[in-house]
């Protein structure tokens, strides 16, 4: 075959060359490594499902999926160029970028955070004003602190009237169950689902519903790699969004694919409950044009909250920390 291709090139025979290419082996797929935020779970299910049903292969990508050790570590690996794409919590990645790391969010997988203020159903926190006179648990150094503070500010609350209890994050479920605190800001899967297994009913007041929107889990990449091979990243983004869209349409099949590849993942029933009730509703924000494209208002709110937390987002502010240049022309519709 090699001699035949050489002959065609020397002879400059177009028909001959076309015939040779038609019978030649397929062009090798481009390698790309993605590092997850943690071990495979619902946050990465769209990537795993897309790989399982062949979306990356169709896009000419030979994908390597690597478990992570936290969003901060993943962001640093992306900045160093030792991995091609990272799946990381948006605010964590922006915080790393604000310190000068050459990374950008190329797709917010969750256009809004699934975080909120969780309370017991028999003593619910239904509005921000209900927090005054109550005890709230916030773990020391938690990334939820600036989000909570932003909610207090936006809603005109008197923070001095809120009793803030600080401690280790592992204590929040027990403290709420024992009614030693009135509310716990956190993710539903971290608090609501464990309490549900004990027969304790809870309620959540989402931050996004009380004036504080914040992008959640996102895909990030290094500036230089994006410039070197933009087509590869466009194909990756398109295949990934299709994966999350397919997972939203058929959660059970997506969970089966995840557990088939990673048997040590959460139980199937837990994964489906979390995916259906909490993850899928976070994929698109109100007013979104489609999956992967967060509204300008969400980015503005994200910038305000993180500026309050970090003091500065560095040159260019929030606008320089994300790009829509790698989104497909046709976005998957919101679930």
C-alpha cells in the first residue's frame, strides 16, 4: 500500500490517489486525555457515556479518561499541560486562573450550581429572611462561604442575626439530623440523600433561586493547547455535550454504562436519583440557548461572587476566564 500511495503521489493521478485512500486503513484517531475532578460519578457521566456509545470514536478521538484528586489538582494539571482537558468545579478553576494559570473554561457542564441551603422539612428555610435568628453550619474554609455571603448581601439580610457554626464538613449531616443546626448549605447528594435513607425529610432553597447564580462543573483546557489544535477541542466538546444530552434522555442507560466500566461507583439507585433529581436540572440555567452555553447573567453573577471571595480575578476579570469559541454551531437542547 505504501508503494501504491508513493506511485500515486509521483504520478499526480487524482483518480489513482482517491482509489488508494479508499482502500487504505482508517486515519489514526487523535489522542486526548481528560482528567476528571474525582473518581467517576454523575459529574463525569456524560463523558463516560459518550465514550461508551462511540461519540469520541466518531469524532476521530482516542480518549483516555483519568480519575482526578479534586478540582484544584485537576486545574493545576491542565495548567501544566500534563493533561489535555480537565473536568473541574468552575469556581475552583477560575480561582486557579485568577492566580495566573493559563487555563479557561471551555464548557460549563452545569450552567448553575446544584448547591443550596438545606433544612428539615418540618422546620424549613423557605426564604433567605428565614435564616435570621437561625443557626447555620458552614465548614471552615468551605467554598460555600462566599456563596452564602453573596446570598446574604443580595437579599439584604442582617448577617449578625444569623448564628454561624463552624466545624468539620463531615459533621453537617449529623448536626442537621439531630436539630443542632437549622440549616446546612451544601449539595443535595451530600446531605439530603443520606438523610433520606434514614427516613428524614428535607427541603432545599437553591442559591440560584434567591439571586446567586454560579457556574458549576466545567470542562477546562490550557490556552496554548487550545490555540495549537482548536479543531480537536471543538470535536471533543461536541461529542461531550452529546454524551450529557444522551445521559439526560436515558439516565438508566447512562448509569449502567458508568457502573459497567467502574463497578466501584455508587449504587445504581443512588446514581439515578441524584442524576434525575439534582444533576439534570443544573445542566441549563434559565434563559439558556442550549447545553454548554450559560447566559451572560450567570457569568456576571459568578464573577461578582468570586471577586468578593478572591479579591480579584486578575487581568480581564471573569470574561477572560471562559470562552464559547469551541461550542458547536448547533447546541443540544436543554433537557
